[in-house]
């Protein structure tokens, strides 16, 4: 089940539903270790890329601690 609005960081479903980290891979690209920007780190002014993302919310996240922060705090 996907969040009703992908990439909407104010979506309340991201803190109420159960989400799991996945390794990001884009089949269209031939790069092996693909990365995405971590939305929590980016909001805090850090530039950090991660191989992991939340497939339900479609956002890149560091596994520790950003994945938990993003899915438990409304204002991360």
C-alpha cells in the first residue's frame, strides 16, 4: 500500500502506517549502486545520499536514524 500522496512530506499516513526500508534500484539505469538524497538530512542542511528508501512513501532515507525519525515524528 502506498501513501496517498507520494513525496508529500506532510502526509500523516507516514507516521501512522507501517513502513519498511528497501534498497533503491532503478531498472532503467545501468548504475550498480544507485542512491537517493535522504529527505531528513536534506531538511537539516546536510547532503547525504543513501541506497535505501521507503517504497511506500517513495523517499530516500538513511536507515539509521532517519528512517525512524521520518516515520515517527510529524515535524522531523
